[in-house]
C-alpha cells in the first residue's frame, strides 16, 4: 500500500500529520559495485562528507575548504581484478563528482602540483591511501583508496561518476550531511 492510501485510511483516526510517515530519503549507493568491460570490479566501499573544515594529506599538507558552504566529499573505492591477467586500475581523472549540474575533478587531478612529491595518503578527516593506490593489479588482487572532492553548495546528495572513454559507465549517489 502506498503512502497516500495509508494516509487516507488512517487519516480519520488519532494519527494526525501523516507526513511523518514520509521517508524523504536520499539514495545511498555505498556498497554498490560495477564491473568494467575489462572485468575490473569497482566498488564504492565508503563515503564521508564534511562541511567546511580541511583535509590533511601525506606529510601534513593541509587544504582548507574555505567556508561552510564548501563540502568535502571522500568516496573510498575498492577495485578488484576478477581475471587471470594483470589489469590497469582507473585513474583519479576517470572520476568526477556531479552536484547541482556541475562536475568537479578530484583533488588528485585538480591540485596535482600541490600534492606531487608528498606521500599519497590522507590522514584527516579520513585515513588511508589516496586513489589509485597503484596503477596495475594482478589477478584476484585489489587496489583501494580515497578520492577527495570539494563541492560548493552540495545540497542533499552528490553523484560520483566513473567516466571511461568520455562516457559515464556508472554513477553512485552519495548523501551529504550528518544524516547519512
């Protein structure tokens, strides 16, 4: 039974404000995988967001968001080679983040000059290797790491896109805010 039918049936009873039954939820594709034509399995394993603040990379290099209207988005990807041959891992520039009709490049691409020469890790507010942690993986091996994006006025959700050969192959919805 849909929400309107339920509200109509109970509308005359003591249940007032049936709108409280509305979930008004935002899609969360964390945990979803996509298999490329080369049989690499790409999984959005985790995603964190942070309004304002900063991100700390490698040897302590800090990049600030600048204001609370800037949202950091940290998707954590795991890539698994499901073949018997070594395969190339997607690059950071194969991913974009779509928000309010615009696409953002990850910090790994946008600020390559700032990040070059430092340890390819992030330590705050998430920790671990930056994506991609390696360029190639052998049979049944995995590569994992964090992408880092900043988005002005992110709204309630953003979309992480895997773009291969200029075509969107897969997109994952990521909720923004504290109610993930």
